[in-house]
C-alpha cells in the first residue's frame, strides 16, 4: 500500500524538515536549519533542503 502524498506546502512538511535538521545538528554537528536557510547561496556548504523555499 503506497503512502499518501502530502503537498510540500503543508505546514507539517516544514515542521518535520526543521526537526530532522535539528536532530542532525545535535547528533552529528550538521548546520542548523537557520544556518542552512539564512546563509547566502554561494557560502552554503551544500545545497539547502528543497523545503527552505516555503
């Protein structure tokens, strides 16, 4: 049974992406959500999540 498709503009998607990034920050010292989305595109260590445009 396939999973239901949730639109990317659903607020739950952004909340889940931020929570996942915070977990990555705490566990592996990855950049926080704010560090990824607030940095200038040319200075980002890697492309931000596709959810950063929401």
